[in-house]
């Protein structure tokens, strides 16, 4: 078939285990997890929205990060629920490309958001007098637009390139469209592979290096400063570092799982996949809700008002 007609191909998901027998269990677990992710993330976002004391750049970035987690989950869970209730777990190649585009755009956005948050903490701790000038509302808004726009533009080019490649396989050993889609190609494209490396470096590695540089500077300044500065750095930076470590482990885990999928038993692969798509979106609101003192105070106050 002509590569130009890839868009009409139907891709079959082959990542489920005994779906015909346990479809109700799949549905209940997936639906419950999705609702839990939505509730936890939107709870913190609403707290930031309604409490004026949290209308600061740091908390605005946290809200954006949690919204990004919700969007990330929404690219995966609704399709999973639909597949569980369907006789055949399929997707058109065009929708598969769109799901992959949304998935990797949001992954890239998370790295850029974490980089923006690291810069915010760097300015707040290392240049406190200049903080109101540097982190103005306009600056924050521009950064928020760029963290979603840059990955979207770069992944759009990737989707166009993938749409022109001829496919020889139409069975995906996964439960959603991710990087394992490259195994459907008849012949791997060197240019597409190099462009993928470019995206990985540009919205993955470079932001990570910037984050590590920012926190190393914060650590150095904090060590040389008074106890109050060290306490502030520990309270505001530790949650960000926990999220960064969690997300970095998730990305590495996903890459390894895709590369070794043929060597991993199907059941274990399914369990690991569900763990990956659940753990990070659910961990973010828990970390920020419990570790950020101001958010925790607002959460505690809101809960007390509900039961009074």
C-alpha cells in the first residue's frame, strides 16, 4: 500500500490480558483510577484558584503542572475505557498519531514546566529583591504559553513525518499509542529517528540540565546563607525535586519498557504500564498537597469548613 494512505489504516492494540473474561474488572479499575486522578488534581487546582494567598507565580506553575497531569491522563484513560467496552481494541492510524502527539506534547510540557518552576525558585531564593520585577504576571503568562506551544510545534512535525512512513505491521503491543509505534514501520527512517533525538534533547535533556543547574545554585546560595534561607529553600524546593525525580524515573521507565517489550511477559508489561500511567499523575497532587505548607493549610482549612 502507498504510504500516503497510512491515515486510513486500523491499528489493533494487543496489550491486554484476558480482556474478554475480566472486562468488568478492567473497566472498574480504570474508571476508579481516572476519577481519583481528576479529583486529587482538581482539588489542589481549585484551592489555588479560590485562595488569593496562593495567587503567586510558584503556585500558578503548580496549578499548571496539575492541569497538565489531568490532560495527560485524559489522552489515555477515556480511550482505555472505550476499548474495554468494545469487542475489538482498535484505533485508526490518524487517531493513533493524534494520541501519540498529545501524549508526548504533554510529557515535554511537564519538563518545561518543571524548568520554569526551578527558575522561579532560583530567583525567589537567590535574587529575592529582583523577584517581583523578574517574575511579573506577564512573564509568567508568556512562560505558560511557551511550555505548551514549543512541544506542540515540535511534535506536529513528528506527526507529519510519521504519517508519510509506510507501515507493514498493524498490531501494537500496547494499550495506547506511544513510542512503540515505530515498530509498525516497514523500514526505520533515519531522519525521523534523528528528529526524535532532537526533540528528546530539546524538551527533555536541556530542561533537565537547566533544572539541575538551578537547584545546584540554590543549594550553594542556601548553604552560604542564614538558617531562615535554608529553611525556605528546603520547604519550597523539596516538593519540586520529588516531582522531578518521580517524573524522570517515569520517562526512563517508559523508554525501557517500550524498548524491551518483546522480552517482557505480557501480563507483567500490562501491570507495569498501568503503574506508570497511574503513579505520576496521582503523585503530583499528593506531594504538593502534603509537602507545600501553604497549600496544606488551605486544604486543611477547607476541610474543616466542610465539616463545621
